[in-house]
């Protein structure tokens, strides 16, 4: 694989914004993301600067965004990992019972799928989560929409298993988000 998997850098907000907008134009976006293309497009450059800086390799350590960088410097995919502790406010889903990480914003460009990029992005995200100090992360979770079997298959292939937990889809309480998790090795 000719891609470099790495954490974003604070100054790369334009690339982070472009990749997010591409993700939100994907046909699976309505069941994969909690934001629309229009909402993201309206966000200010300051929002994108702050968001990217906070998830960068120089960030505070509670959020990290990883990208698959192609030989030409373009970004082929991304995954973001958030640290959740029991004392934190609930960001999405259920409150953390143990120190854990939460994978969000998973996207690989359609023309780059099937090359193992999702697996490599997840490996980087999981390695980062497991490397964090006290308190040790005990598990990593994610949510997948019940009508997104393609994503669920990728997550199972990577090692995530359904926990049996689910939460209503924000904005559509008739739909469910299913929790998948992997325990600390």
C-alpha cells in the first residue's frame, strides 16, 4: 500500500474540511453521519481550524483524527477517535461506564475502497487508544445505523462485535444505531 496512515496536523484544516464534505456527499451519508452536507458547508473557517487543531497530533490528547494520505498528498480516508470517561458528558449513545474510546467520522473515498485503508485507519486509531496512559482505555466502541450493512461488515472484519446495545438515531427515533465494540487486547 502506497498510503501513509497518520494523524492530522493542525494546519491541515482545508484538507480536513474537503474530506468531510466529500464524506457528506456519499450516498450512505444519511445513515452514516449526524450532519448534512449543507450544515457542514455553512461552518466557518474558524470552526474547521479549531476542529482540526483539536484532533491533530499536537492536540490535547482526547481526540485524534487519522488520515490515509495518498502519494500525491490527497487524503483517501479518515477515522476519528474520541476518549470517553465515565465522568464525561454523553456525546452520543450511552454514557461511558469504563474509560473507553469512541470511533466516529469513518470514511474512505469510494474509488479507494477495497484497498485495506479502513483496516489501516482503524489500526492506527486503536493503537493510539491503547497507548494512552491512566486511566487505560478498556474498550473502543462505535455505532452503526441498522440500515448500513456495508459499514457493519467492515467493522466486524476489523474485529468489532455487536454488543446488543442500541440507541435511537438522533433526529429519527424510529431508527436504531447499533453499538459495536472491541475489548482491550
